[in-house]
C-alpha cells in the first residue's frame, strides 16, 4: 500500500504496460494484438493453435447427453475443425457479434459434461460474446457453418449467423 502521492508508474512504464495489454492474444508461443492480427498471424500459427486444441482433448473423458464419449467423438470434432484446409495465405477478416453467442472449443452445439448428470459445466464452452464485441475471423469449419475467431484473449468457434463482417479493419 502506498502512503504518499508519488506515481505508481512512470509515463514510459505506463506505455509499456499498455502495449503489453494490447497484445492479448497468445498463439503458438507469440503474443498478438487483435487489431493487427492480419499483419502478424501466419497460417502455421493458426494450424498450431488448432492442433493444440485438438491435442488437448485426445482421450479426454466426458459425457454427451449422459453417455460417455470416446476418442472417436473427439476425432469427429477435430475433423470439423478442418485443420488441413487452412490455406497458406490466410483470409483474415474483422467483424463483431450481433447477438449473445457462445465461443466454443469445437464447431458444434454439444454439451459435454464432466459427469453423466452434469448440467452446469460445459467442456465445449470457452467464453461468450455479447452483442457488438469485436472479433477477428481466421478460419471456417468443414461444414461452412462456423467461424474460428479470435476475441481479446483467445480463440474459438462461433456460428456464422452471430457474426457481422466489416468491409475493412477500420470499420
């Protein structure tokens, strides 16, 4: 606790903290700024991020509608992520959410519980969007119904109908 009126940080220290806070998206061991992702993110970074998600669920236990899931279930979800379809030249677009929507681990609406009676903790739910939250669109699911997007902090899948695409990053 400070007991005097001296500054906690110098102006240069404040600028450094602000610059670090702006780079809030961690991918493949690198920090990215959401507003500059189109200049910084590579196809290899995106593939690595999608693969990291895939690797995190291999042999993971869980329950879908009270029934145990197995690795075949996870492999199906990984297939929907269409990692192999990430182009070498990314088509990065900017947009925002238009309704309250969930950010999902995989492009599906399945509720995966930790136990067969779990009603509250969904293993697939990463976060949520409120209307008008900015996002960066970087990939599309195999069924073309979902976008893989980055929001402040991390990435995940959102249904396309919850997204408005802006013609330019500035807009």
